[in-house]
C-alpha cells in the first residue's frame, strides 16, 4: 500500500488496514490543527481505491478492521462510499469494523437513511473532533462548526446506529474562556451521548508564537492545575449514561479511564487528589508527554 504522508489514525486503529480515500482535510482551517497543513485536499479516484483493495485482497481473512483516511471521508457521496464498502466486504470476509474520521457538518449533510445504509454496509464507527461545545471558542479557533451543527451531525449518527468516538480539547478556550468551554462542552456531550469520549490537552507543535500568529489574538493556556480544574468542571457537568471515557492521550498530564456516568465520582476524586497533592499524582512532565 502506498500512502501520501503525513498519515494519521486514531490510537485504537493501530491494527487496522488503512485506506486513504481522501487526502488532507476539506476544511483545514482550524487554528489549533497542523495535521494536514502540508497537504491540499483531494478525493482519490474510485478506480485507484478499487485497485488498492484488489492489491490487499491477498490478506483475506486476516483483515478484520479497516480505517478510512485522511481527515474526512464522509465528504464522499453516499453512492461512492457504498461502492467502496461493498468492495471491502467482498475482499475481506472477516471484516467486522470499518471506521473513519468525520466532521459534524459532513455527517449532517447526509440523511438518516443514507447513514443507515452506510452502517448496514459496514461503516459502524466515526471519530469526530468536536473540540468544544462553546460557540465563542469554536469561532475563535475557526473550527467551521457550531454547537448546533455538532448536535445535528452526531444525533443523526446515533439515529442511524453508527457509533461515535468524540474528542474535546482541554485548554482550547485558554484562561479567558476556560469555564464556559468546560460547561458548554459537557452540555454538548450530554445531548449527543457518544459511545466513546476522550479529552486531550491543547498543544503547540510549532510553538506558542506560531499558534498566536494563526489565531490573530493573545492566548494564555491554563497551567497544569488550571487544566485539571477545567477537566474536573467538564466531567462534573456531564450527565452521560454509558460513555467510555479516556484521557490517556500523550498530551494529557493525568491519565484517566472509566465509564461516564458510573465512574464519574471516581474520576472527579482522582482529579481533586491531583490538584491537592500534585507531587503524589504521577502527573506527566512535558518531556514525558513528548511536547
């Protein structure tokens, strides 16, 4: 398989066969994201995808998971996606999960019936970076989404029976918008009830000055305790039934794992302990987080 790099995938797709059905991101304007900054968006030709599936067909029964790259495969029309899904199922008889990154607006652009057809054809998990539930923070970061567009897309996803794995970025509102970012992000996930929920900490791969230049505004990231306070406020305001929660990305200072809501109090206690006694909390240092 020949890839156009850089190539990204969620950690849980480490053992998946990856097919690039698009290159780059069709939006690619988020202030905080550098993932596809070196790429121009383009859709791979159907005949090329078909040829690549044929090349990998020899793996046969060894393939049980497939992930669609790059940034947002859901920009493809439903007929194109259905054709790819049909070819994948024919090539790999033990295929049990097909997943992709997707933006809320791209999901919302499809009808529930279309999404149901995609799920029935094997697309059963979408990874979505919600980033925040606060419209002011989303606008500041040029996300191209709103609270309402996120709700619309993710609720359609749930109605169609497609599982969702969503992400919130701790610290995205800076010190100035920390409280509203935490509270409104909790409100958002409460409304959509995702199967999987994760948080990571805002990081600056090219430095804070580069980030501020893209932002065109001053920005101060909360310190470690401030980030933990924000994370605690977010979790405290969640009202989730059975979302599997992870805060174990390389960027996170404190590793947390549980199910929201049954483990809510346990997670809040761990955060509280870390704030009160950081020297005993095994908080990751910058070098441990690879930042």
